[in-house]
């Protein structure tokens, strides 16, 4: 039974996210967020307009 706890700990450490891994790595995403905009799948909310793309064109960059 102890091996189960050890195995769980090893699996947890393997799949733990590295610090900074949530930062966008796509140039268009970094450009969108540097202008204080946000990325979204599908259409932007009614009060926002699409001003570009994110994630290499998969998402829309929405700005006010």
C-alpha cells in the first residue's frame, strides 16, 4: 500500500506545471496581452471588437 502513495507522489511531481509555463509563447498572443487586451474563442463580447488574433490565429484578440 505504501508504494501506491509513492507512485502518486511521483506522478504528481511529473505533471506539476513549471513556474512561468502559463506565459503565452505565441508572438501574436504576447502582442495582444501587452496592449491590455484578451484572447477569446469565438466572437468577442458585444462591447468589444476583434483587433487581431492569438495563438497563431486560433483565437481572437478582443479590445475595447
